[in-house]
C-alpha cells in the first residue's frame, strides 16, 4: 500500500492524487497519519513537492 501526501502549495494534480493534503499548520500530524495507516502492512509515503510546516519531530516507523 502506498499513500500520497500533498502540501498546501503542491500542484493541483498532486492534491487531486493525494490521500491527504496538509494545511501548513502542524503538518507532522498529517505525516503521522500516513505512518499510522501504513505501519501494519508496510508501504511507501510519497510526499509531493511543496512546503511542509512541522511543529514537532515525527518518528519514522521501520516497516515504511
């Protein structure tokens, strides 16, 4: 399983494909959602080009 993440300023095409689009406020919450969704099955998180704003560090699970 793969998950696509888009930033608030990603292209319209990237946002249309994204499973989740960040809002430029604590985007680590959205990235953590991707990791949590994939942790049991494994997979890849694809982050589209854009500006992501993180207010905290995010741990990267080993299966992803």
